[in-house]
C-alpha cells in the first residue's frame, strides 16, 4: 500500500509535491531534490510532459525516485499513448513497486514545443481510470487476456479544477472520474479559502465522496500571478495577493534585497496550508512548486506540517 493511501485512509494530513523530469537524460538535479523531499511528503507526482513539452518520461523519474527512497506518483496522460502503451507503462511501473497513479487527459501538442507530434487520445482521464479498474477486477489486460501473476493493486487518482465556469460540468466530470475508480483527487492551484470551500460544498451537495487534496502553488512574483490569471484556465489569484507581491518587490528594490516576493510567496503558501489543516478544510495538500521544489521543506516547516 502506498504512503499516500495509508495517510488518507488513516486520517493523517496528507502531503504530496510535484516534480518534472529533465529535458534530457541528466537526472542529477531531480535526484538532489528527492533527497530534500525524503520523509517530508507522502508522495511526489512526476509530470508526464506537462503542457505538451517534451521531457524524459514520468516512468523514468519515478524509478529514480523509488530508488532514492521517495514514493513516486506516476502521472499518465492519454495524449501520447494508446491504451496498450498506457497499460504497458503501468505494469512496468508496478514491477518497481510504483503503485500510485494519477490519470490525466493531457494538453494538445499544439500548445507544446514539438508541435508536429501527433496526438493519440485513445483514452481520456476517465477512460484510463476505467481501464485500470477493469484490469484490477478481472486480472486481464485491455484486450481481455489474462495477466501473468494477476493485476497489480493500484491507488488511482485524478485532478479537478475548483475555479471553473460552469462549475456543474466540472462536478459531473469529477463524478465520472470517481465512478471510474479514482480514490483520491488533487485540485489545480487554489489561492483562497472561500473559492475552495465553495467548490467543496458543491462536491458534497452532489453526493461525491472522495478525498480531495488542495493544490498549492507558491507564487514567486506578481508577474507570475498575473501571467497565470491571464493564461492558465482555472487559475484565479486574488488581487490582494498580487498587491502584496508588488509591495514586496518595491521593498526589495528600495532596500537592495533580492527575492522578497518569492519569500512572501513561500509564507503565503505556508499560511494557506496551515489554515487548511487547522480548519480541516481538506485531508491534505498537493504542492506544485514549479521548478522550486527545494522550497517545499521550508513551506511545510513554516506551515507546521510533518508527516
């Protein structure tokens, strides 16, 4: 049983982080960061060519993390693989003891850096979850053929976007994912308590019962916040937070001190995590540091969160 599953099922506050594989074959940076995250989080999501940008495979970094003593979470998108290829990767992952997965549909290649790549989309996120659930129930592959030694036991998850219009469509998609076998959910980045609570109330009203981990993105600057507001669907950074980041940047210029907005971003993320935990808003958080994974231990320390 995965560490994340144990935490969620035992009622402990669950914490996951996120890491991207390298754009190349040198994993040394990721392995260094893994050493910092060890014993600080219950799992580390490994992105699967996020934003349709070519990187080393999620499975490759998951194996490195497992060997470094960090629990990996294999992200799987339907963009680049047929159902056969997806199942082959999952079976290979299981052979290394990687038993936690997160199913995603995946961004279209036209938004990425290899625009001539042809999308597959044999299965979307719901289809991936259903295929893996069927495999678990039947001990057979996607063609109905028996698997040698039976199917691996997987802890399957999916994502959801709390800030979405119209919200009923997102709630319906969440229901489909849970019915297809998702046993935990990680949200896209959320930045204020009210938006998160409104979404959770709608989920509860819909009768959907699944652990939902709040997605936390530590902001590095006001520019980063504005860019996400303008270009990333489902992201809504409050103006009050952007003003605080602007003020931190101005203070840094006045005092000749660099990095004050990023430090404030760490503090705001920690404050939000602590509030989520103390008020029992969610059973856990998923921290997406976007290239600044070395800051995750400091965020958790400031939030007073240990695993």
